[in-house]
C-alpha cells in the first residue's frame, strides 16, 4: 500500500501521525514500554492537550529476537487468530538508560530509541543493521472511508537484497516489488501466491517477521527505494527483528519462533505418480500405470488418486466412487502387499452441496455461515459448496474422523489441496476476525490433517502434500508449487517459487514434474524429470493428460529411470539433510545466496540451488540443453561425468537428457546407498562413501541415519599431506570409500582398487583406516 506520493507528498486521501519523541518509558518483566506522542510535548506541557500518544511495546520471545508492537487504541476487541509462536520465558535481556538513548538488548541484538530526536535503530554488537527515523513509521487515517492503518519503514543499505515473503514466482530478489500477503489461487505465472509468509531476510544477516496473519502490504524498495515498508489495517502493528549473523542463523531462529518442520518419512522422498486431475481413470487405469512402471524398470513408491476418486460434484464426501473403484479396501491392500506402494488421496476443505456430508455439516453447524445465519455457499469449484469451519472443535473432529476412516482402510497420506479462496463475508464459530482468518484458515486445515496422520502413524511418519500455507505451515510438510504450465518459463518460475519458500522457513518442497497445465513436449518433460528428482519431493502430475513417461517417448523412460535411481542411491545423504532441516529449519533445497552468503556472485542466482550443503543443481531450461551455471570458489566435481572444475566463475555448458550441471563441493564426503530402487532402506548397510577434492589440511564428515532420522554412523576424513585418515563411529557394515580423481593409493588396513573414477577403498574396519595418495 502506497503511503507517499513521490518524495514530498502523501496520498491525497491519507492523514498521517508519527511518533515524534520519547516521552516516558518503563522497563519491567523483560518488557520495555515506550510512550511516544505525535508531536513534541516535553518543552511545553500545553502540547499534551489533544495530542495522540502512541504506545510501543518491546519484547524478546527468544534470544536474538526483538519484537516491536506499535499501538494506537488498545481497546479494540481482539478476536484472533494469532500465529502460534514459541516463547522462551528464560530469555535474559538488558536495559540501558543514558542521556542519549534507551536500549533493550537480547543476545547480540539491541533496539535503541534516541531521546533527543525520534530514531529507532537495531544493532548487532553495536553495529547498526537497520532502523527507522522520524516519519518512517506512522498511523494512517483514510479520510475517504475512515479506515486506519499502521506502517513501518526499515532502512536498506547499499547492495542489500531482500528474500522470502513466501512462495513467490516473481524475481527471487524482492527489491522493487510490491507484495501483499493474501493467499490466492493464482497459479505460478502471476504475482499472486498460494503461500504468503510475512517474513523476509536480507543478505546482511537479519530477518523481519511481521506478526500479523491478515494482509500485510510490503513495499520492498518500491515506494521508497532504500526502505522496506510494511503496513496493516488496524490499531496496532507488531514485528520481530531476528538476528543472524548469517541467513542460516536467521532461519534457525525464525523457525524456532514459528515452528520447526516435522521430519517426513523416508518413503515420501521417492517417486510419486498420480492419476492426473480431469483424466478418465479407474482401477484398471491405475493398474496399467503401476504395471507399466514395473515392466520398464521404473521405480515407483507412492501412487496418488486425485479428485475423481470420489464422485463428481461431491468433493468432498470421502467415499470412493464405486463405479471406478468397486472394492477400494482390497485395491489398497493389493497396492501395499503386492506392489509395495504407499497411497495418497486428494482432499480439500470444501463440501459440495451434492455430497451427503453437506446436509450433515449444515445441520450440525460445521460449515462457515453468512452474517444472516445462512451457510456460506457459492458455485465456484463445486456447486453449492460449503467450507468446513475449523474454528469449531466439533467440526474439526468430524472432518478428522472422515480421514481416520480412510487411514484405517489403507490410505497413507493426503494431498491437502486448496484453502486459499476463503471468504471474508462470513462468520466463524469462535467469532474470529474474518480478515485474519482468510490466510490463517489454511494453517488450521493442514494442522487438522497432519494431526490425524501423526495420531495414526506417529511422529516422523506423517506427510501430506499441501498447496496453501502461511507462517508456521512449515510444521506440516510437504508442500508443492501449485499449477504450473508445461513450458520452460513456467519451470523456471516454479523454481523461483521454491527458492523463495525456502527463504521463508519451509524445508521440503515439490512441484508437478512435466508441468500441470497442458501437455509438455517430450523435451520439457525429460528436463523436468531431472529437476523434479533433484528436489526434496518428486511427483509426476498433470491436469488433462497423464504423466507416465512412455506417453512421451522411450527416452523419457530412460531419463526418469536414471534420475529416480540416482535419487534413491543418494538417500543416505538426502535423509541426513532432511534430518538437519527438521532440527535446524535450514531447508534441503538451498538458494545459492543462503549457502554462500559471502559470495556476491550468488546474491541474485535463481536458476540453480544447493541440494543440501554439498550438491549443486542447475536445471536445464532450454531445448538445446544449454545452461549457464555459477560455481563458487573451490573445486567442483561433476557427479555425473567426474570432471573437476575450478569455481569462482560462470560456465556455459550443454547437456543431453541424462545429464545436467550436478556438482559436488570440494571437501565433501558423500554418503550413497547400496540400493537404487527405493528410498527407504538401511542406509548404514553397504554404504558407499565418495570423497571429493579433499584439500590438504581439511577435514570432512558424513553422517548416516536410520529411517527414524537418528544418526547411527559417522565417518570423518582428514588430510595431512598425502595421508588421509578415516575415523568411523557407530554401526555400519560393508562400507567402501571412492576417492575421486586419485590414480594411485595404498593402505595397510584396506584393499585399494583403481577405477575409472578414482580409487575404491574397502576397509577392514569401519572404525579407522588410513590411505596414502
């Protein structure tokens, strides 16, 4: 929302008041309260008459996080909802009061209020990060309609870049953009977003979380080019400054505040295949797909039934369409026992009027209502559909009971579609604010579904496939990027959305391989397969056409097979990265600016990423197979060709369909598995470690987990001159180490075999061995 009209004027319908000076302040119980009038009052008591006095509350929910709440009138009824935040009541803060300023400090982060002229500065160890001066924050009255707003403007430094704000498909760096955090079903080719998160971080190592679930309007260097402005409607505005000092540190603290992501089960990292959306399918169709994958040696791990597993016009009734699936329980048992597949089914939070559940939900008060008491209905998507009211505990249990019946039948997980088109001309059971509930609804929806899954299968075994989200939604993984087109441009914009979401605290992410809308040429499908299988979660899904590879060409089968098996073989490494994401909030798919925040060449990169901390991925977005890839400083080894390149520069490459820029960082000990046909196996049995470009004086470590995400074996490698010493701890059997690009090596406690890629070392013990190169 624009406040200004150029540099000198304000919008003609706005009247502004700004905090002008520190009048009084009070520090108690770890909270600082500052009273700030909109004009100078200390020199003349008469100025206190008819003078608006703002209240500013400063708190610290966790060490290194400082919250600022700007308040005009406190008497507004608070109907909620509020983001669920984790407060640490043991936080130690300090308060400093001198002639020039008052300062509130938590950890290394401080906020300082100047006494002589209005200025608010945020500092790390005394060095300014950002802040606002007089007229940079204010209370706005729209004289045309009497709406009231708060806004804040925080400074941006030279070469400071802003990231995050949810899954946004616009340019990865958000400077110059206007962002309204309002969930919409807008596809991947517009400025709208399914997952709006009022959180951003910058390459200067701090983050800002606006603690408002309703629409927050961000002007990111757009209204004032050296400021990030955010505004909300109402009588108060709260935001948190989150200290780094690195972007990774910011994400760790932010997810400690809003919630760490759950650890998805290992099987969910395999290949998912779906019926697609509006295609004609029944049990015979499903069987033909599954059998066709097996016949072509295409590993498959999850099968998903989209909307038409239920009868049309009845979404949701949670009942299988008996005409297409006459014995669903037997079908699910066969898929589990004979095909070793997990099963996912589509759901949404809406109930079509034709569904038998509509009348039940209406009579019991489980659906959203209009202010006059009518059930809120419309015909968009499902005719006469109502919307489940998850603020009603009984409605939530009713919905969960329907899902529980499906889980008892043999369903393993749910695709939680929709949740964005939530009305504001309605009334909630608990009286919640409808503007705030528009975005917050998806949190309650996905939380309800995730809870029933965890209650059934236990923590670490639950996964869903969600499209909509807000802050905190990362606790209920995984998420996918929504409706993309089958074009290279849409493939690239999809990646931008995933990278922005990663910078917003979400650790696991997927997208529709091959594109959702339209049918891709075989060329795009094959390139998307490589991208999709090098994402945390991998799903083949479309709208009006199927996504099995043989419908494109036989080479598509080869490409899908190659990258599916590659991903399965990498699962010891990938699942450890998933564990780290679960524990720290640092995502699996990492923007280059996150992993290499000191490298200015990475600041704007949006067509490549790191998969974990060691593997660089650059998808191909051209029919000619041409791609530009930037390698940061150091030696990088192609995981596909074994070629070594020196970093610190761009490379222009050309790749066939069984290849792409896939580079392993120097000083990496990469754990690969003995199995390439499934994602869930004993990772510490027959582990094939690969050592890449270990530099003299350097050391590296690989951690191997079990299927619970617990580290069961750790192998360290340290190089001193021509000697590499390996030390293992924990349980493992039949391990080997491939030392890349070494021609000659000797060992007294291992067998050494020369290969085309390097030397293969088979130690006598998994606890210690040494190699001379």
